[in-house]
């Protein structure tokens, strides 16, 4: 995770990249919960380029990271400002452990180099972003009254679930849980203040919250003149 002073002349833009629009919306909700002052001080924007970083190394990784950063700068310019932060989501598709640590470290370093003067965070979700949502079981019932997370799942390490998306689809019926429900669950959890109170653990979520919480908040534009 790159930590630099965020803020300079012009409009400040933090760009989100992820595997899908659903993942980017979930990521935005978690940013707003983890660092509300930052979220209220910048424009959050998205790029839709697919993220495939964790299996890359060397020159391939450097090129992929550079491409994302370049697209992010372009998006910031379209928003009338400049890039001050880049947040990249990817599913680990397995739990935390040595492979997670290695991928997070390697990709984070590549993003730091590619982002240049902007800050960067690599949000590597174990095993999927739906595992982060499982830390907030009440949000599912708030979103759909017919849904209830099993008691045996609560207060556990959600990062140990290998297929949280499939697990949710198996128990949340009438209607069946779909991937597109994830952002809605995240948004309702944000509105009810649940995202600051996880029930259980997931080290990948904790790593992300710690990383984004370290970002400095841009100074007001009037104070920069």
C-alpha cells in the first residue's frame, strides 16, 4: 500500500478498479465506511478494465499495473481533475495464507510504482468480496426480510470459506442470492452503520481497512490557493 499526501491543485479523484461493477460498488461502500472523511473529500470514479494482477509477475505485472494507472489518470482527467488515489479490487479465490501475503505484497509494490504521485491500495479479498459481506450478517436480513445468515456462520473467520458466493446462494432463497445483490447488501450495511462493526474476522478485510485508513485527506481547495 502506497501512502502519500493526497491533495493538490484541481479536483481530487480516487479511481476504483475491480473484477466487475458489483465488486466496485461494494468497494466504494467499504471505502466510505472505513474513511468517511476521505470519501467526502474526493470524487470516486470507476474504470471498467478487467483486473487480472495476482497471477502476474515481473514485466507482465509491471505492464498491467501501468496500464491500470494510465487508465485511472485518464478517468480523473475526464472528471476535470487529477488522480490522487487508485484502489484495485481482486478476488483471491482462496483463503489468507502465504500465497495471499505474497500476492498482496508483490501487486501492492507494482501498483505503488505505477501510481507515481498518487496513493494506491490493493484490495485482495479472501476468498471473494462476498466473504467480506458475511462479516455483516444483519445487512442481509435488512435487505430482504426473508433472508437469514445461519447462526453457525456468524462470528467466524469468513476468509476460510472457499466459495462464499455459492454458499450464500445455497442458503439465501426466495429469491436466491445473486452476485448483483452484493452491492445492495453493502449499501444497506453502510446506511445502518454496520460496516464499522464486523461480526467475525477476515484478515483480507482488516488489511484493506488498515491500508485505506492511512490515506491523508485532501486539503480544501480554498486552502491550497
